[in-house]
C-alpha cells in the first residue's frame, strides 16, 4: 500500500474511494495529511462523471481526530501550527459539502474530534459498524470544536443535545449516535463493507443531476452558515491552543490520565 497519508482511486462507475492512510496513528490529522486530503477532495471536484465519494479510514479506526502527539510537540509554536491545520480542515469540509456527488462515510472503530466526529457531521450519508464509537472531545483537551460542528452538530441533533455533547464529551456508541440522528445506518461489524457497497449501488443507479441538486438544496442554508462560522472556529482554536489548559489537556491524553485544568 502507498505510504501517502491519503489514498484516492476512482472506479469505472465513477465511484471515488478516499481513504485516510495513517493507521499507525489512528488516522490522526496533521498538516501533511490535511494537505493531501484537500488535494484528493479537489481532484474529486474536477473529475467528470463522479457519482459517489466514499470516505473511510485505513486500519482499526476511521479517524481519532487531531494528532495530539504532533500538536504537543509544537510547544509555543502550537497556535501557528493549529492555525494552518484548521485552515486545511476548513477547506476540506467546505469541499465535501460543496461536492455535487453524495459523500458516504464508512466508520469503524473511533470517530473523534474535528477529524473523525466533524467529518461524520459534514457527510451526506454515514454507515457505521455497531462497535464504532463517537466523541466530540474538543473541550476535553481545553480546545473548541472545529470542522463546522458548531453548526452541523446542532442541526443534526438539536441545540440542547449538541451542547451536552460538546460540553461533557460523552463517548457515544453507534446505537446512541444513530438514535440522535448522527448516522444513517448501523450494521454488524462484519457487514460494514457490504452495507456501504449496497448504499453506493443505490446512489449510482440514481439520477446524478437530481441527486446533486437535492444535496445542494438540502445543504444550501446550512452550508452557508458553516462557511460563515469556520473562521471564528479557527480563530478560537488557535487562541485556546496557547493556554496552559490546552497544553495540559494534550499532555493528559498522551499520558492517559485525567487533566487538571486551572482556567488559564
């Protein structure tokens, strides 16, 4: 398998398979991956006759969010690094929302943070294995949500539940995420690939212009709100990343211990 952090191939039916390819890091997002992710999404935009984009992650987990070890290694340079990382993540999310072809996301293992949880919220259809888990997780490490989730999450689950998820960071089972409206379908682990293939077959058999128009109409109002909110999310994440609480949160995750926040 290629050592590229993102893999993209398109089959003869016009189905693109975009795979996050850092399994050794649970597909944690760093700047090189996000740049490659952007390139792959833009390649999908320029592909004539694209019918469906299937987004997945190699290995045990779909995406565990930002690469906390990389973040922690940046020290005082973390705000600048996160400013760049969130900029790439923003345009990836915008690219997925604006892609005419439906985006089907396949989730196994963990989907956390802006990378995992945020991409789930920005997808058109999401199929998850019944053992999958979901976590917002930003405030758990002294950060704020990104990837447009301050707009997409309330739209999917309602404001009250979104506040609970964002502020208290529950780890949601696939069944709970389905009940809340985060997912399209939950299937047995050994049936995940087949379920995604079945859904893709149905989309490929549909009228592509009608599907693209319907996606645009359903996302149009929400998508404009996401676009307006992304810069404020990025500014807030960068600002918080320079605080002592943020550095403590990253250290606590790496050291597998509860954080000790002091409010500065």
